[in-house]
């Protein structure tokens, strides 16, 4: 089985209405249960707003530390799920279901294997 990162992108700005968000969270938890039952779930998590980030950048022998996101944009990484799937088509199926559950764009990307090759 190969591993895939399902990245969830959300718009920058105010959080959605609590009632809407409760429905999304219910749908995401249902999908997580289905991933677990299928033996595909590895790990998932939501992230704080980009303003909570700290960026570390190598600069010769030093490392520069700056607050906030590396780049500004209209969307940011809001959460992720790591799954195990037989192939890219299967991972894309799970990604489609996650996009429907979250109502947000989901990027599906294979992890490299230990030799640095794509596993997808």
C-alpha cells in the first residue's frame, strides 16, 4: 500500500457559521470512520490559522525566524489526512469524498518511497 497526503485548503478569513461547521465536522468524522474501517486511515489533523505559523529559513550558518505564513494567499492549508491506498485512483476516490465532506478543495499527493521515488 502506498501513502498519500490529502491536503485541505480553506479560504483565508472568517470561520464559517457554527451550524454549517458542525455539519462539516460530522461529515468529516463519518469519512474518517470509513477510512479506518477500510484500513486506509493513518493520521489526520486540522491546523490553526496561518498567522500562528513560524517560518524557519536557512541563511548560511544561521537560521532566520519570522512570524506568519511563508506566502500570502487567498487560501491556506487548513488540515490534512494521510491515507494508505493501493494506487492513485483509490487515493483520488478518498480525496473526492473528503472534498465533498469539507466542501473545500483537496490536493492529493503521493509520498516518496525511501529511495526518493514517487509511490503513486
